C-alpha cells in the first residue's frame, strides 16, 4: 500500500496547536507557582532577609522582614511592685492559687476534695454546696510584667515579640525584698509564698503566690524592621506577623511553606511567549512557507496574556491587569497586521 501524503498545511496546523498548548500550559504553571509563593508571602508579611546573628539596624532594612538569631539582653528587668520582686528576664509572671474545694465527677459519682487551684471554684454550681463553700474571688490577682526594653543583637523587641518569647522557669522569691505587711502575711514554702499558718498543711482559703520567668536563651525571630525595633507586621493574614523559635532555627525550619520559591520565572515567561508566537505563526500562515513575523508575536502575546492572567484572578489585581495589557497588545498587533494585509 502506498503511504497517504499529509498536506504540509495540516502538519503546520497540528504543530501550531501543539506549540500553543505547550505555551499555555507553561504560562499557567509558571504563574500558578508564582501566585502561590506570593500568597505565602502575603500570609506571613513578606519576603525574609536572613541577617543571622550580630545584626544591626541599617537604613536599607527599614520596613523589611528579617531573620535574627541570638540571646536576648534585658535592659530594664521587669518589676512586680506589689511584692517588690524583680528578675533578669524579658517576662516575669506572678502565679496565684487558692486552696479550695473542688468537685470531682466520675459517672454518677460525685466527690469533693480540697486542693490548690489557680482559678476561683464556683461552689454555687456544686451538686452538694453544704460544707463545700469556697471563699470566692482571689484578693491577689495573677499578673504578667514585661520588660520595658529587651534587645536582640542591635534591635529592640516590640512588646508583642517579648510576650511571644518561649519557655518558663521558676523564680525563687526574695524574702528580703518583700514589703513589711506582706512579709508578715506570707511564709516561704517549696519556692512559693503561702499564707498558711502551717505551710505544709494548708487550710481553706490559703493563698500561694509564685513567680516564673522566660529564660534567657538563644532564639530566632522573624519580624519587620521599624527603625531600630523589630515589630510584628500589622494585619498579616496569619494573624501574627512574626515568628519566634527556640535556638538557631533556619528559615526553612520556621516557614517550610516558603521553601518552594519559584526559579527562572522570567525566562519561563519568555519561553512561553516564544512557543506561543511560533504556534500562532504556523496557524496564521497563509502558505506553508509564509509566516507573518509581526502577526505571530501578536498571537503569542494574546494567548499567553489571557491564560497567564487566570491564576491571578482573586489574588493580585496588578498581575491580572499586567497580563491583560499584554493580551491587548497582542490583539492590537494582530488587528493592525490584518488591516495592513487588506491594503
């Protein structure tokens, strides 16, 4: 049997379609990857510049997200002025508990015991109130005391970042620093102050006051530079606008979703336009050997511009507008060449 000859025009059309499909697929894939990465940046507050340790404020860093690692330095230790307790820590916490009745339920069985609790136990909700009445609100409240100045390398930490510093360790109260009236009311027992007449045998209503502190340890912080301060990004999509980790954590450890940053974005865009232009040229050719050198780029820009804008819909209006401008430029070039060919 003799082989059936395929017209060159049919081969050109098939090749043009294949090239256009490849160009569109490449353009959509490239823009989808870029949009996904930009979405991650928007969620966390922007791209991060890795400063590592020994970082210092510089004019070129203003407004940028940076990664800084080191051990915080407390310039002004926080003070619990009620008890005159102070510690070299970014954040000092006063913990208060009261010895109270607690209701324990196991199925239909209800029992009562007295134990330390850091919140008032509402006895009015007990199944058996008689003999299990608690004193009520605490006369002393738990509180947190934040250092007015904490530095990490050359930057001062915003209070929101100080509150986010991790870890907790007990702080032994300084009995000598207690005001006279409190020293007469409290005794030291197991690292805490208690009002019990017999510290090892508390009674209903006795108070226990203790302190804990954020330890001075190596941390890694991602935040925005504001002058000589590190601050949280306002209105970040993740609701925080910063990251804090213990130790010298890499950017990948802290934000694994930022690892897949697209590469060669612009070369891939150019390649997509070239493939689309070649495919459009083959489809628009009026003869097997005749390709309009201006209409072909117009068709390529039109095809790539329309499809490349789609991944950005609902995301970046600027990117959508830019690609539609590319598509309009391609359409304009096609219309101009068509009008010129009729003359």
